[in-house]
C-alpha cells in the first residue's frame, strides 16, 4: 500500500509546476527502497531451493 501511495504522490508532484526536484528524488529513492524490501520478503517467503 505504501508503494502505491508513493506512486500516486510522485505522479501528483510531476503534474504540478514548479517541480520540487529534491522532494521528487527523495520519494523515488524511498519507492525504490520499498520495492527492494518487498522483493526480499517475497524471496524469503518462497525460496526457490528445496528445504
């Protein structure tokens, strides 16, 4: 949910002028960190190797 919220916030920021580049960069970095965290959790829950 937080990832979707960040997507929506980033989309709204891009539409408005003047663009706050620093805030946009921070939000994108946070979104990427969340995406990485989600990927790690998915891998931990579904390992590819047999136990």
